């Protein structure tokens, strides 16, 4: 049997990067801790943001709350080639220069440490440079395939 997206619970995160004049972001459900100093993300080949992450050597992770489904849809359904996903959103640059969303649960600013090819996807391990709790109490947004 093949594992479907709805068989495991995943939180929704927005991963962003900036390099030169290029800025990108995408919603992902595949992020996890690798110990206390690293995070692993999985980014597909179709993502423009993946190239920006690899060029910059850094990325930011913004953990979304349950009330941020529209933000998740913006970063999950919209191409950065067609629209500026950051227009109208409050965000700040992390130490690495990666965009981090202001209105989220937690932000992680990371430097790329390892990249592993897995067919159409790349597994990217980042060392956390800084982490910030942005909301004290909230419920995380859980990925449901029908929402995207």
C-alpha cells in the first residue's frame, strides 16, 4: 500500500528564502526536527523557492497557526512567478537574510548544511541560526490535502 498525505498528521509551515533580487516562499507539510539544532525540509523540483534556497544557502521556516489557512493557501497555491506573495504580509529578514513571517507561531532561521536528492524532491537539512516564539498560545495548522 502506498502512503497517502492524509495518513499522517503534518503541521503547515511556510519556507522562504532570498538571494539577490529573488525572494520566494512556499507552504510545506514536510518539515521535522533533526535534534535540537537542525531542521529537515522536503522541497519538490517544481518549486521556484528551492532554487533560491540552494543559491542563498539559507532558508526561514514560519510555523503557521490554525487561523492562518489563507496564508497557507497563498504560499501553497500561488506561483511566485505570477504574484508577490509577500505583498501585504508583515515579515522581517532573519540573520541569514531569509524572510520570516511576523504573524505565526514560531520562526526558524537556518543555514543549509546538507542536501540529499530523492527523485523529484530534495531533502534539505538546515542548522538553526535563530529561533523565535511569536505567539505564546495557539493551535498549529494541520495539513489536509483538500485545503490545497
